[in-house]
């Protein structure tokens, strides 16, 4: 709530300051220049990536902009509840509880435990699934970063087109000034779209990836703790460190010696200390 209020106040002050600096606002508004830059950028991005990547990007983008109702603490509590039920509940009841779990990785992990998969196989299959998912998110992040790079390029292209139009009317002094202003507006729009639209969205999407990486580390450690038949209280104690993680830092070391997923996908082997 406080963050949204500060954001709104910042936007109001920015436009008031921009109005004072730029003076006559209608001079800075040109629909054709803005459409050239924006549509050109979007089309260039669509041509650079396959359809399934773009479809997944828009789905993940909408998900990243939604307010998060589930926190790390909620996920930890859900894992501990399932770990306790796994010890005392019957197979049918556990299947019903697992099918109601919204997190697909957590659901598949506990299903493998119920199917009596050995720990190395559970670790391998969960690790592979997490790697594929985070690599997919990283590819989707490249979409918005590509758009941020393309916007200034199309702004410069629009400026060249405008300059060509000015040279075609070199005999009319009145049209030269207007044509130069229109030509330079496309560069302005390119920088505006890149820095005030696409880069902020990229930052928001990067935060979404960090949160997903943190959640997946919690799921992985929780599932492997249950798979290794650790007591639920021991699993809960180990997972509590994730609840205080700052998203700008890498996730803490997991319970299990093996893989740790960084903020951008992939896994890094933990090194044993030299003896």
C-alpha cells in the first residue's frame, strides 16, 4: 500500500515537473511518431522469438503483475502439514491432499514420495524440472529486454525517416522546422518507451523470477527433507531461513548437499570444504 502511494506521488510530481520544463505539451505529442516506435518495437520483438515463448511471456507477465497472495511462510506451512500427514495419513487421504496442492512442483514431489521413488531419483527429477522452468523464465525475460533495446533503435529509424522527409521539402522553411521537430520526436519516444515502459516491466519480471527461484528452493528442500525421512520440526527449522531472504540476494544454502538454484535459473553445485 505504501509503495503504491509513493509510486503515485512520484508519477504526479514527475508530470508536474515535466510540464514546467517542456512548456507546451501538445508540441511533444505526435501519434504517428509514437505509433511508429511502439508498433515497430513490438513487431521486432515478435519476429525475434517463437510463438510459444511469447505466449508464455505474456502469461508470466500477467502473473508477475498480480498481487501475491501466497508468501514463503504459507508455502513452508503447507510443506510441514504434508510432511506430518505423510507419516500418519493413509494413501487415499494423502492423494486427495496432494491433488489439492496448487504448486505443481510440490505436488509432483510428494507424488513421487508416495510412489516410493528413491531419494536420488526424486532429486534428479525435481532438479531437472526446476532447471527447465527457470530457464524458460529466463528466456521470457529476454523478450522484454529485447523490446527495451529495440525501442531506441526504432526511434532512430523514425528520425532518419523524418530527416529524409525534411530534405524532400528543403525549399520550404516553414516545413523544415516542423519536420525536424517531428523527426526528433521519434528518438524521444524511443527513449521514453525503453526507460519508462519496457525497463520497469523488465525489473518487475526479474523480481518475479527471484521470487519463483526462492519458492522452488523451498519446495526442493522440503520435498527432499521428507524424502530423507527427516522429522517435520527439523524440516521446518531449516526452511525458516528462507522466510527472511531479501530478493536482491541469492537464496540461502539448502538443507541437502547438492544443488542450489540461483536467481536466474540453472543450478550450482555446492563445494565441499577442503580437508
